[in-house]
């Protein structure tokens, strides 16, 4: 799903932006890792859960992403990745295709889901109904056994997004990450609150693209899985 309107000219598009003319644009392409053994069952999988790697299906999803139009046509200057195994394996498959080294970026890690790791939403609802209800009502409430809230994730990812925009000004960077951080990148670009993370759906191996020109962030595309069809 692309947010650019093909009928909109560049001057029209720019007129909506507060970016200064001539400012360098940073293009950040975000790729969610492929499936793991936990993904099809929609189990919470954060910094724990045994740190699963890609399944055979997940590996094939990433190979398809590497052959897709966006990754093939973008001249990336760098690839950064979460330190978790599923992202490291995803990045390794892409790096071979893109001929670029992978830099580990710890702030791309998934959220810490505490005692909910490895459980489905229904299982969490049975085991921790009050904690789950409180978490769903407020981005300042952490999962049972965790100290990290969605608000915390948005702050660390927002700081990372701003650093990447400066470090890679005028170029494109590919970031391999997880559901929650990628949603946080989008919320940061839109100036939305952390509660917006509950309002987004992100598929395995989906591509999302944001750009930063001067102080101005734009969401260019979200949850693009066209390379998987």
C-alpha cells in the first residue's frame, strides 16, 4: 500500500511539507523479519521467547523481498539490524544480495513482553486479564514481568530515527526490525502517540518506508507485501 498519489506532482507534494528547499533527504526502508515458528500462531515474541530464528517459510519470504522492486532499485548506503536472531538471519540474506555489511543497532530490538513471551493473546487474557486490560488502555503500562512500555519503545525508536536521519542524510538506509519498533518509526514520522501502535497491523517480511527532509518526516508506504505475491 503506497501513500504517494501518482497524480500529485513533486511541487504539490512539497508544498505540504515544512522541509527547507534543498535540504538533504534521508530514506529509511524498514523490513520486518520473516516468519519464525511462533509467527503463524501469533504468539508474543519479544526479546525473550528463546530468540527463535527464521523458519523455512520465513527464509523464503526474505529471499522474495530481496528480489522485489523496492530493495533492488534503492541504492542503500547501509544496512542496520536488530541484534535478535530472526533479524540477524534476515539481514544476512539481504546483505549477500545487496553486497553491504550489516551493522547491529540495539535500539531496533523488539519490545520486552515479560511473562507474556511465547503466549497467544488468548492465553495472556486467561492468565493475566487485569494486566492485559491495563496494557491495552495505556501506552505507559508494561506487560506482566516487564518494565518496558510502548511509550518507552516509541522514545528509543524516535531517538534512533533522528540519529539515522542525521548519520545517513542524503542517502538510503535499510533497517531490519520487528513489529513494535517499525510501528514506532511510523508513529514518530506521523507525530502520533504510542497508543497508535495498537492501531496498526504489520505482516511478516513487510516493507515500510519513511523519509526525513530537514525537520520534516513523511510516511511513504506501509506494510507493503507485494513482493510476496
